[in-house]
C-alpha cells in the first residue's frame, strides 16, 4: 500500500506539472497573439495621429510627460549614481590588485552607457509609469468608462494610448542620457576618492574610451524600450477583467511582462550593435 500511494502521488505531481506547463505555454502564445494584434492597432493609431496632428490630446500628453520625466528624475538619478558607485567599487577592488586602475574609467563608462543605464531607466519606467498606465486603463474599463467612450464615438486610442506613448518616447531617452552621465560620475567618485586617480585623468580616459556611438546605442535602446513598455502596459490594461482583482492582476502582469520583454529586447539589440560596431 505505501508503494502504491507513493506511485499515485508521483503520478499526480507529474500530471500537475504537465498541466501547469501546458497552461503556461498556452498563455504565452495567447499573449503573443494579442500583442501582435495590439501592435497593429497601435501602428494604425499612430499613423492616424501623424496624418491628423490636431487630434493629439496636448494637455494629456504634457501631463504624462511630467509624470514620466521630471517626477521620475530623482529616483532615476539616485539609482544610476548608485550603479556607477557599485560597479566602480567592485571593479576597483579587483583591478587594483593587478595595477590596472586606469582601466576603471572605460569599464564603468562602457558598462553604464551601453547596458546598465538604459536598462535601469527602463525598469524604473516599467515600475512607475507602466504600472500606472495599466492601472488607469484597467480602472476605466472596470467602471465602464471605455465602453462609454466607444458608445459616444470616441477612440480610446486617441485619448488613452497615444499621449502615453508619445510621452514615454520623449522622456525615457532624456532620462537615459542623464542616467548615463550620472553613472559615469559615480564611477569617477570611486576612482578619484578610492584609487587616487586625478579627476582630469579619469575624465580624459572616459572621453577616449566612451565614444559618441555608445551614447547613440543607449538612446536607441531607450527609445525602443519606451515603445515596448507603453504598448505592453496599455495592452494589459485593456485585457483586465472588470473588477478590482482584475486591476491588480493586470498591473502585476504588466510589470512582469514589461521587464522580461525589455531584457529580451536588450539582449537582441546588444548583439545587433556588436555586429554593427565590431562586426562580431
């Protein structure tokens, strides 16, 4: 009997694992299909806005620009400064053993500008703006405000999506540029006060190694991240169920899927830029 019971438990666990795996695969492809359809609708809405710029909701756009830009500036500066300090300190400890202190500037500069700067700003934007976008749209859906807009002949894309998308496309690259500079300053603080490297020498080393094309890569990544974050956040808001629990689940799904999509796209763009810059 005990052996039969263990066998039944094993089979039950195996069946549960297979069911969970199947549900996960089904949900992934369903979300992928929904995202492709949503992207098509988004492109159509953007093209319609380009053709009729007078339809752009300027007041809402300025509001979201303030939320995505100046309101996010303090936490963005703090995180990027700390990242520069952490990378600088951890690198300095190892490099000092081999007398390679002068390579601290290029290591921190290239790491922050090419990868950590845009990635950290994107994660911050996902947690702050992306979750807010999803919660706003999901709440409007639960209170049937979106249905009311459709009944009156108003496009939810014009009022709810386009201002958010434009704001993120403008503000995230600016925040990324500021974050890159602040991260470099964080590494400089470690080099100057921790290793005794003259500030002028550290600056010249940074200028010599961190070329403008790296900042271009950072801006392109930030621009792509802003589109991904906004589109996923708005899609999750429209997918939410019409209750308070649905709003919470949609917001959680928005943040998780947004961060995963940003990291996957960052990997793809890192490979692309390495091929463009170095042919590797």
